[in-house]
C-alpha cells in the first residue's frame, strides 16, 4: 500500500521500543514506555502557513499524544501534522 500525505502532514514509522535494559533485564511489553521518535517515510507538499521542514529518511521526535495511528502492510505508522514534530535527530 502506498500513502501520500496531504497539506502539512508527515507519514512516519515509529522506532522500536527497547525490550532490554543495558544490564540485560527484559522489559515486558505492557511496561515499555511509548517511543516518541520515528523515521519520516513521506511528506505532504505543505501549505502557505505551514512549510515542510523534514524529508523522507529524517529521524524526528514528536509530541507524545500526537497523530493518527495506521497500519501499512502490517507495520505501525503515524500521520502527524508538521507542527507536532518537535525536533530532528542528527
């Protein structure tokens, strides 16, 4: 399935949450903190008021409760507004 975001929307794929601590303790899925980092998959064209400042392949941080979750080919993705992105990870 191919999805093209519209306006100031950005399609991202969530980064995997850590399943082990640095000391080797396994963290159950129920106790894992939701990650707030993702990789940009596709971007919309932007609007006059909101320009797109990320590109596919960028790693980003976003607001905790932002976006709409969707599944694409069995994998979790998120559609965010550009204004919900708080940083680009370099």
